[in-house]
C-alpha cells in the first residue's frame, strides 16, 4: 500500500483493554489527561534539544521550545501543540497503536475489575497519551518529525474504539498537534479559566513555557489578534531553592517524572557543590511498578546536563537493589554529548553513584522513624532491598539496619536488627535466625524448642531471597548471625554449667544407640548426634555448617540446575519416650523401620519433601497396625 493513501489499522489488544479501563476506571479524576499530554509534549521538546546538540540545524527555524494550548467553546474542542521532536509514520504507529513494554499482558492480568484498585494499577503503568480518551470522543494527531520535509507530516485519527486511521498530510512546523473533540460531559475543559487552573495545578514545574491562547475581543473593522500567555513558572523545579517549592509542587513533579498517579512516599532534594557539582531530586514511590522483578525492565533516573535533558532511565547512578527510586539528576560537569557507553566508564559517575546511594539509604533511614509509612514501603520494596547486602559490600551494615523480619515475638515483618539487639538476653552475643518455606512451618519447627524454653528471640525468615541474603550478612553490630538449623548449636553463656554437664553425660550414655541409628540410616544422614536443641520433639535434621539450605536448593532446581548432593545430620532427643522405645527395640529390622520413620518426620518438619512419600505412609501404617493389636 503506498504511503500516500489513507489507511485504517487496528489497535493492539492490550491498547484496547487499556483504553476501556482508562475511560471507566479513571473517570473520577479526568483532568489528569492534560497533565499527561503536557508531560509528553515536554518530553518531545527535551528530546529535540538533546538531538540539536549534534545537529543544530534541527532547531534553527524555530529555536524557542514551547507547548501551546488553545480551545474553541463553539466546536467543543481543545488543541495542544508542541514544537518538539515530532514523529514520522512508523513512530506514530509504534507510539500510538501499540504498547511496546515487556510484561504488558502480565500487567493486564492483574486487573481485578474493581475500579478503585485498577485505577491505581493503571497509574503505575503510566498511560500517557491514551488518557486523552477520558474526555475526548475523537482524537486527531498531526505531526512532523524535526528535519523532515513539509509533505512528510502524518495525521492519525481515532475515536478510541479499536481502530485508527493514518494518512500523509502537509504540516507547516515540526512537532505535534493534538486536537481533542470533547465529549458532551467534558465541555468544561473548552474554557480558558478551567484550563489555566489545571495547568497551574499539574504542570507549573515544567521547565519550558506552557502558553494558553488569550481571548481578545474583536474591534469593529479589525480582526481578532492571537495572543499567547505563559501560565506556568517555566523553570525546572529542581533548580529552584527548596524553600520556594511547596509540598504539592514536589508531588506533582514526581507524577510528571515517574508517570505515576499516586503521591510519592518521601523525597530528597539536594545540591552538591565543590569538586563535583550536581543537583539530585530523588523519590520513593508508594507502590512497586508491575515489572519490578523483571531485571531487564527500564529503570534509573532522568539525567540532565546543565538543564538539558540527556537520558531517560540512566541506571548508572544507583545500584540495582535501589531500582525502584525515581527522580532527576542534573550535572554541571558532565559533557553534553555523554552517552550510555561513556557513563559506564566515567570515574565521576562512580563517585556520584556512591554519594547518591548513601543519600537514598539516609532517606530510607529517616522514613523508618515513621513505623506506619515504613511498613508501607517495606511491603512494596522490602524484597528488593534484601538484594543489597550481596550487591553493595560498602553499605552492608547500613542496609542491614533497614531490613525488617518476622520473629518468634512478632509474626509481621516489623522487627529490625537494631530492635533485636536491644532485646537480647544477658550473656547473649549472637543473633539467631531460622529459614523456612512459610511462617506456619518455621513457627512450629523443632529447631526453636530450646530457644522457647530459654525465652530467646529467633528471627523467622520465609522470603525466597532470605537464604541468599544471609549468605552475605554474617554479622550486625559486631554480633554474629547464626542459623539455628545449621551445624552444632552453641548457646555460649546462655547454657548453664548444669546444662553442659547433662549434655556431655547424655552423649556418653547414648553412644551405642547413636551408632545403631547411624548404621540404620547410613544412606540418608551423614552423622547422628545427641541433640542440644530439642525439648519436645524426638528428632531433628540439621544442615552441615557449609551445606546448601532447602530454599537455595529449590531456587537452583527451578532454574534447571542440580543442587550438590549433601546429607543432613540427624539429632535425637534422649529424653523423648519414642527414643526410649527405639533404644529398647532388639529386632534390627523393626529398629531400622522406626529409625526411618523418625528421619522422615524430621525431614517433613524441616520443610523438605520426601523422596518416597508412599514408603513413609506404608511404614507408618505398619506401626499403627502393630499398636492397635
């Protein structure tokens, strides 16, 4: 089909779904359509300014970048025009007909049909241009790419019902003009006063002029003249003094930068002078984006150099575990022609990254003083923060202080390591923790028995990343972190002399029994010992000090890798009647059967899956049958 014809094309399925949701779920806050369109226009001007560094000719015919908004009450329409980068036919189809974001269909599956919930989800997705359909029954876009010929303009028209038409058109200036034919119930927006209010509310912080057409009366014999009036402050928010910026302005700027509909949780605005000069404005969002765990998802800060926009998603300024942070960094020292490749090798960037990382951690520390807000943050981003100790050795202690855990004293993830240390018993010099699949499983674990008896708090770790985290977090505040399900349990001063003597005596007395059990379970366990951990259960499985835990095994297996073969240690409780029964069993076959059942039970209590559950059930049934005779 030749370029010169008008063509009708269909929207991608995801766009259709989003359009439907936009119009229905965001109905209560319709005026945001203007914020989104102005935001896009401002981005288009930023992009052109950046291109013009290499190709100054792009700006020559019209060097003053701006966004102009006019309205026509009679025709019930609004027109928004920018003289930014513009689009060609391919850009138009890619930007206005499809959503080229990984995970879009996953995101749409999360939508519930509950309008309130969905509107905040859509807000996280950032819908930009499509918000025009909240107020418009028809949208026309006319655009020409900077540097393209007059006849290379493109017109795109849609009523948002699944199709759009596209055709070539002559367009005088470069950039994009969007005309909205308003719905009957959105007439209020074809009004100068209403538009001015919305612009000042949402777009005051944008660093280029947003102009509104002034209404001038016609005098007899004269034509009405067009006069434009700038209605925003038009200087970039981060360049202003903190004292001049209201809380509302900070929040609106966040929504512009992050394309989010919700307010941020907190932010930090900072100017650095001296050896390096830059300004940073960093935000912690209220909600995690839907693609937080897709490691290839775009992330990072907006980079400006001397107020000229250079890069979206510059990820070189913060480590991966802080990928949820949004904001702007504006440097006075970097060259204007800097690229992603140069950013990776620039020593200046490393020292900025280190300073910005510390700034974010301090911001989170400050946030953690407000328990309620920090819980909100932790629920959304806690798992990502747990990646920190393994990635950022220099700030390990600081990150550790920001982590929150469940414990035997609190089922919610609200316990900080600092609080744990404060509550430690006299004579306690270690921080104890237990890793497992679920809270209910770890809470009833035999490993906790001696700790319960002595009233010692144990941290309960059930997130998938916890075992990996603990392999990098060996101590906090000078106190060793100890996994209570690993190696020999040494309670140090918390064990009385009597306890220690009783343990030595029991080990000596049960020597023969230990030998017999080891022989019966030789293929399944590496060692059998008399336990110091148990008070109620007959037996427990313990990992060797350097063995891989259940969680890491499962992660490896899920990734198709084989976990190394290791055998656990079986510890028995000499005080338990079942162990007494086992010891008095003279028939070796029966002894072996009982020992196998004990080992299976211990494996189940540790959250492991049995290799042969059928055999376990048969053994158990045989024992039950014998008991019933």
